[in-house]
């Protein structure tokens, strides 16, 4: 993950949520992936991204993904660190033990709100920077992305000032939530030369046009997150299947993964071969 951040180009990190989506992302060739707190809240608890999940939920879900990822690094949502600097360090250590390669930590007051919702409250910059510093000095080896939600609350200037403070505290990259336009990205890049930037390409932001990769790279962007796109696509497909079964008594009209592709994805051929090998009775 550090190598990707230090590179000259843009890396797209799609959301993964379980071993099968992780396997699909690896097969698609992604060099890194992302685990969203909103997705874990929805899938594990059936609840919105309003601070219901804890680092324990994220770490447990991340650990379940590791075998399917096969070494592909995972960037995980750490929300606010789930408390003060002491709790943020515990979160980072739990993530590292789960196999996570990096995390992003935000500066909202806990309990947080989804970044695209109104009514967000910001933690003062000093205590927020203290959490960044605590994680940076904890020795976990995690890539630390500092996220600020200041852009839509107190404006771009405050977002830049906070980002600078977080970099000074030890952040490896900066994620200014809500900033996707060329002019605003250029301002952040100019204020933080050499600092890798992370942007969020979420459906929650609406239908804004996005810059192409070459333009993003020139503005210092190194990671583009797609936190929920695969999840929304999967839910759309599931909804269509349920509707077809309810109306027609069959999902035959709905595009589905072939059964053989499904069993291959879950490793059934390898498992059966192993079972056969050890089920042989010695002569």
C-alpha cells in the first residue's frame, strides 16, 4: 500500500465486504481494496452509517476477507477511532492484527455521521491531530490516511489547515471528504505538496462529474475509493431476482452467476480434490 501511495498514478480501490467479493476483486486485478464502515453497518447490523459499528466489527470483517485477498492490501474505515487517542491506538492494533494494511481516520465528533449527510460535527483540530499522532507513534506499520470532514462544515481553508496538522502529526495521506472538483483539489495539492491525496467516488455524492485519472494524478490524487458501488450493484441484482421469483415463480429472466462459476469461486473443486485425496483407504 505504501508503494502504491508513492507511485505516480491513481489506484482505484473497490469496496469488498465478504470473502466472495474479495475474491472477485482479486480476480479483476485490483492491487488494493477498501472496506467501508457503511457497508459493514448495513450488512452486519442492517443499520445506516450513523455510528452503530465499532472497530471490532470492522476488524472481524477484515480478518474474514484475508484468505480470499491473498496478500492484496486492504484499506479499512476506522471512523473516528471509536474514542480518544487511547481507543484509536487500540483500534489500529486490532486492525493490524486482523491483517489490514491501512486505515482512514476522520475528525468528526463521535458518534459520527455518513460523510454526505448534513448535521456533522467536527472534533477540534488539536484533539483530532492527537489521535493521528497516537496511531502514527503506535508502531503498527499501518498506512495512516487522515480524513477531514471540514470542507462541507467549515469550508476549504479549514479543511486544508486541518489536513496540514494531521500530516504534521504523522499521517501518510490526506482524505478531504467532499472535495472532488479540480479547483478545490488543486488548492489542497498546492497547500500540501508531496502529500498523497485520497478521494471518494461514492454514489452518495450524487451525479457530479468526476475527473479522469490523468487529471487526478496531476493533482496529487493517488487513491480513489469506490466504497459501495459493488454492494449497490449486488443489491440491485438481488432485488431483481426476488421480484422475478415473486411474479414469475422463477429467476430465469434475471442475469445470474453460473453455478459452476460460483462453486469455482468458493473453491469447491479444490476442496473435493483434497477430500478425495485423504478419503482414500490405504491398501
